[in-house]
C-alpha cells in the first residue's frame, strides 16, 4: 500500500496498490463518477452524503457502492487511506474535522481525478461559462465513435454514451473543466488541477458571484487555466468572443480560434440551417477546405460548440469524414434541451439553463426545433448567482423569446439580502407590460399547476433550472400522461 507521504505528494496514484478511499459528499455530479471509477479499478470505496436520488444513487449502486446517509465520525472507522472531500462540504463537517484530527491524507475531487486518472494521459479540458457540458459530451462521443477509446468525465449524461464517465484506454482523457472552487481548503477553480494538454474555452461571461467578487477575478481564473497549457499543447478558443480572445492572450501554446466569424481558423462557410432532424452547416478550415456537416441538435450555440470539437479533433488527426459521421449521430445530453415526453400535442422539455445568456440561447433553439408552436418557460433561479438582482436586465431580455413565463421562487432567497435578491414579481410585471405574459409563483407546486393550465395542444413546456426543480419536468409528463421519446436502436 502507498504510504501517507506519497499520498500527500503530487505523485500519481494509479499504481497497482489498492487503497481504501472515503468520499465525503459522494453524491455530487463529479464525486459519484470518481467513486465509480475508483471502485472499477479495485479500490475499496466508501462514502457518505444526504439521501441520494437518481441518477447518482443508481450510478453508485451499479458500481457496488452503498453510501452512508448523513455525516458521522464513525464513517471513518476503520481509518481510510485517503479521504476525498467534495466542494459542497463545509469546514465544520464532522467527517472533515475527523479527517484533520486523524491526519488522514485528503484531496479535493479535482485533485483526486488528476492524481488517479490524468497524470499518465493527455487531458483535453473543456471550460467556459456556457456550453462546456455539451461540448465535452460531443468530444467524448466523437473520440469514442472514431475508435480512440478516450477516458472521459462529463458533468451530465450523454444520451448516446449512456454514462458520464469512462476510464478508457486511449491517450486522451476528456474532462469538463468547472470554474467553481475545488474544496473549502482549496478555493481555486477545479479546472486548475486538470493538467490540460489541450484546452477548449467556449466563453468567459461573469458567473459565480459568490466565489468571484468581480468580472476581472473571474477572467483571471481562465487566464490561469490557459497559462497551464504547455508550449507543445493547443488552446482552442471561441474567436467570436472578445473576452475569450483576451484570455487567450495568456497562452504559451498554439491557439486555434473557432466561431461563426470567417476570420477564425475554423468557421462557417454560410449561416447554419435547421430542420426537424437538427442543424446543417459547412465547416470551413483555414487550411483544410470546406466540409458539410449535420448535427442532431438545434441552435447556433450548439453549432459553435461543434466547431470547437472539430478544431480539437482535427489537431489530433481525426479526418473530416469520420468527424461528420460522429456529429450526425450525436443526440445530446440529458437536461440540455431534453425532450422528456409528449402527449396530446404538448411537449415537455427539460433544460439546465440558468444564466440569462444560456436562457436566451435555449429559447431561440427551441424556436427552431418546435417552429410555430407556443413556448411556455418555467424557470427556477436555483444557484446563488442566478437569484441575484444584477441579472435582472439580462433575464428581462432573454425571456422575451418565450410566449409565456412562469417563475418559481428564488431557491436561495434566505441566503441573499433583499437588496441583492432578484425581484421576480417586478420581473414578471416588466415582461407582461412588454407583451410576454409572466407570473411569479410562491412554490414549485404552483408552477406545476400553472404549466398544466397552459398545456393546450401545440404547446411546448420547458423547465429551466440548474438544480432538480422538484423533478418538475417528469411530474408534468406524468400529469399529462405523456410518453417518453423512443430510444434510438
């Protein structure tokens, strides 16, 4: 077994020695896949969290892991070799305190991922305020379909791969690079641990005000990520964004810009088109000609995400024909414009959008996908940032793309002072006065009732939240008697 000094160093932890690893807050979207990866490699994995629900509970059960419910010092008996602490865990957590008292080596989730799975691979790290989950999933799908057997960890579940993680045996490990903090003892961004050989930066728009006090502090984190890419590596950056170009100036490596603007290294030969199947466009490479592509997703932003993957894949030697075939077969990610069910001419779509920019792009995409249909948006300001007043004007503009808007209460309203809390009643009044009827509800149950009242034939109900939203989308499907879309064979 590895000794404690080695565990506490920066040495890789992918040796044949098997460890007892305990994960505190094991049910997180990054922690649960990490736990399953460790169990798959033969380590003894234990963990604790509050009550868990699908998909994380089923993911852990499939890996043979039965977490303890609640946090207690007894969960560290017998003493583990290593404790991994999730970023939602406060310093006062009893298991965190016991870890320190026992002097058990500890790591954050991103540190552990890097130490166990990235040290001997060639990491491709996808970062950005918007689009990183879909872009990471498309990259994982593309390298897989093209026979490169990548490892990957995605912050969502790709519909085609069916899992959010895989060890893989190829050189590449593709990982979604989150800019949020790693742990209470490491307030830096998670992506700073991921040793990028190639990095994709999709966007740099201010978010996570609870962690980054100013837009400049937010941009500085991305500059640090870019500076980590070695000279021999590659930065793939969205050249349509002035903020991304500014961040890219910190790069020591080759930079390839992508986007709709023809001045980028990878761009579009003409504006993209869409139909009932998805998007159609022609990729133009500065040095590689033009290539017709179909993508089984809608929206100009998803076309942009595809250009990012195209640029990185071409650098790895993947050919245009195999890339086009992979893109055409990609169906997206759960909770990213996911069609949950349909009944009586009513479609229910679930989406993760929570930032005004993402809200606007999602609604525009749904207009393409469900052309001519009535669009009703139910929105929950879930995160500490989504519920803040400085997004008021952005939401007012973004939700004008809907035919009707129904707001759930600010989830963290008790943690925000009245002056910094988003005023949903005023936002609803402003939207209504401008021609988009809107209402602010007192509960998620009221949101559900209002959605069902709006559910006439031809309506698309879209639920939007960065959290579970009380499982609203599936509650609506159940109430409507809708059937889930048939899975691809």
